[in-house]
């Protein structure tokens, strides 16, 4: 075992700025190998010491390790380094040391740096499916794979792994359908390669429920939607329209499945008891289908929802095992019901006599269909007063009651719906924040990137109207830019692949310039009349995007 002084020496040596220079990489690699080979107890010390490093120094150390890995994978001057066959241990050693910094970062709230700072975008250019298959075959054995350390793999690369894994599952299921047909001497039909959903607009939710329940074996096939009584091939537009209309209907407050909390701007599961939770399963399946079919949904769930979706990330074989239950904290409640969370926070910090001044017990009350019902947070809770000594337990049980227990049946149906489509070992690679980005897209907008990737119909990008448009949009506040994106695409977020993945199109509208712009959200298309000046364009655009009902669906 190493002495504390040895470990301190390692800590100091790691921070040597000379290791940014590739000429020192051989020495640096040996240092990293020594640190990676330390015992678990020694690693424990290093992790806790790393938490105390300043943010600037911490980021420098992480960046240095990431650069080391990148340059070993793709050296600018290969002659600078020993041949790869002689130093296969370089990258595993550096990644293991990086894992110590990631562990230190995860132990602090808020973290020292964002989890995205650990992404190594160089890995986007290696054969990640080979990494993934090695990891699936050998697990966390002595054979190294980047998938053992998913914090280093970017969300874009993880999406590629999930989609390729999905495609392989889709192809496998479609091939089996084909073999079954041929073996029964039936004529193969191209439709058997797809998940074909036929719905009536007037019975959207019930038809969608019936279709997905009947075709449960086909959920991993490519989705194609048909609206009964309407002509038209689904080239992606009908699928997106189906998602938009369903989400808008299901999440409407009058529908009663989800409650919208205005102060936190998010939806949460209604705790009302019902006879059938299949509609919650439908919403879970919708989210899974969206990830599978690269559709960005305009859903506002708190991060806690995605934590629960990954609890556990792989569906347990034993159906009696609880699912969707995770450790929840007051911070999770703050994201959903900030007012209630603030009240509980004040209870925890109250300096007076809690029992005499609050006069509360371990019993809580909830309104259900106009009737107030009482629930004990623990056996005989109505007879146990909340005191200065047990208030932490009270808050913990209350938060668990609200976010786990009262919605267990709703959430477990939602969980099984999502995993009926998305069941994949690739989910083990994801953080809750990354699942949210896969489902809803990223909130980071880059309108200049959108400008570069926009396609035009009836306009040239040099036309005066288009130049006015981009002058106006690039000068918009973030709020107005989000409104424009929501108006044109049905969501104010960006797909994982960035603005280019939106395939945004501006078409010339041969209408009077007194008309407002129109959006075809199903095709991410904006129809823009040829406004004569910038002032008129700005005025009409702001009116259009600020007064669009619902999704601005056309």
C-alpha cells in the first residue's frame, strides 16, 4: 500500500503543466499507469482530494487527459509516440484516471464542471459499435472498452450507438417476419417491415392505444402512420403530425393524466387513481418510439422523471420487482413543486420548536376529485408528531410519497411502455440528463447554425426578404428565438445532431404581404410572404410566432 505522502506526490505530479506537451507523453503515460493501478482505498483518497482543487485547475487536468487520449487515438505526428502495439495500456490508464475526476465531480452539488466537459468528441470518429459489442460480450472484465466509462462518450455518439442497436433489432425482427411468411408459403409484403399505425383523427388516443397494443411485437420496426380516410404516403410528416397531435391531446389539463405546474413550467403525473393505466403505457411507448424514430417531442418533464425511467435501466426479469423507484430529494421536488419544497426547506431550517409551532404529524392530505384523503407516511403516522429530531425523516418520507409512492401505478405503466420500445443495453450508458435530451432535444440554440443549414424553396439565400429575415432573427431575444423554433417545428429545442438535423426550410408564400407567416410544423417548414422591408417582416413575424395556438400546426 502507498503512504499518504506517495499519494500527495501523485497529486502534485499530475498537475505538472509540462504534461500538456506531447514530448512528455511517455513519462505522463507511466504516471497515469501507476495511478490507475493503485488500490481502491488509495483511489478513494485521490477522489476526495480532487474535490478540493479549484475549478480552473480541475478543468485543466480533465482537458489534459482528454487531449492525451485524443492524440494517442489520432496522433498529428505518429513518429512522436511509440507504436500503438507497444502502448495499448496508454488509453485505458488515462481513462481510468479520468474516471477518478468524474467521480470527484459527481460527489459535489453543484458539480465542479458540467458532465459534458468530460465528453471526448474524438470518440465520435472511432468504431463505437465495435466498442459496444466488445462491452456487451466481455462486460467490465479486463478487456478495455470506452463503454465501461460512458461519461467520456458524447450524447451524439451515444445516440449513434442507440440508433444502430435499434436498427439491428429492427432488421432482426423484420427478417424474422419475412422468414415466417416464406416458411408458411405466404407472399411477402413490404408493409411487414414497418410498424404501421392506422388511426382516425376523431379517435386519436383510443385508436393509437389499440394499434400499439395489437402490434406490440412490431414496436421496434420503422414507424409509418396513416390517417384513415386520407390519402398520402408517410414520408415523415404524418408520423410527426401523429406525435404532435397525440402529445397535445394527452397533456391537455382537461385530459387529467398529467398536471401542469405553472411555477416550474413542467408536467407531472396525476396521482388520481383509475381502473386502467394503459394510457400511461401509451405515453411511455410514444417517448420510446420518438427516440427510436429520431423525433423530438415537446414534453416538459422534470429531470426526476428520467432518473425514474432509468431505475433500473434494464427491465427486470422478475415482474414483482419494483420499477421506476429511485432515491428522490428535496432538490427533485423543487423542480416540480417549488412552493411546497420551499416550505419543507423552511421546516428543516426552523430554529424554534417544530412540534409546538407547526403541530404536524406523519400524516399528509391529498385532494382527489374534490375529496380530501389522508395518508400515513409510516405506520401510525397520524399519532407521531413531527419534531426537531425527526423532521429530516418526515421530509424524506413526504418527498418519497409524492414522487414515488402516490404515482407508482401510473409511472410503472409509463416505464414499461418506454422500455417496450427502447429496451437496450445501450441505456446503461446514459445519464438521466441525456435521456431527456434524446427525447426532447437540447435547449442550447445556435441560430447561426440554423441559418447555415436552412434550405429554400422559391427563395435564394441572397434574396432581400431572406436577408431581412436572418437580420431580424439573429437580433431576437432568446425567448423570441425559442418561439420561432416552436412555431416552425413544434418544439423550442434542438435535436441531438444540432440545427442541421431539423432540415428547416423557408418557402416563398405567394400571398399578400399583409398576411402573417404560416408554419407546417410536420415538415419544419416556414412559409414567408415576400415582405418589402425589415420593419414589416419583423412586425409580422413577431405577431405570428407570439400568437400561434398550440403547436402552430398546419
